[in-house]
């Protein structure tokens, strides 16, 4: 894939992530905390998918995204391990918010997940900019 097409695909993933982050914030304000937690995860998910494109990886599953992020960015030290931890926590919370009807998130948890999403997105954008993908 040529560099311009790659940059375009990266931008599309980042835009989808931005939409998810906005959704997380709107759901938080509306008191829809489970939806906010889920949307915050998707904001992270799309950012991680964007950075995976830089190493020609396009996983088709959520677990694949987690695994390949760890393999290609965390393990070699390109991105710090704390960001992987934030991503995995968000994935686990998203699964609870989407599938476990007995688990109810509160506002503080949704706020924390949004904060984590912003932190991870910022770090990925920094990496992408530094490496001329934005």
C-alpha cells in the first residue's frame, strides 16, 4: 500500500475514534454510563487499529487488535506498556458494559475510561506524527 493510501486509512480510523470519543462524552453527560464506557473503548480501539496499519496489520477481531498492539508496539518499546494496560482494561470494561446486564457502571468509572481513552489516543497521535503518518 502506498504511503498516501496508508495515511488516508489511518485518518479514517482516527476519525472513527474521534466519533466514538464524542459519543462517550455525550453518553456520560446523558447519564448513560455503560454506553459511555463502551464508546470510550471504541475510541481507543480505532486509534490502535490506526497505528497497527503502520506495520501492515489489519486484525479482524478485538483480541487480534490487543495482541498485535502488544507484539508490534509494546514489546519492542515503541509505546509504553501502561498504554497497553489501559487498552486491555477498557476492552474488559466494554465487554462488561455490552454483555453483562448485572454490571452497571457509574459516572466516575465512565469519566476514568474517557480520561484513559484521551491519554491513549494522544500517545498514538504523538507516535503517528513523529513517524510521519499524519
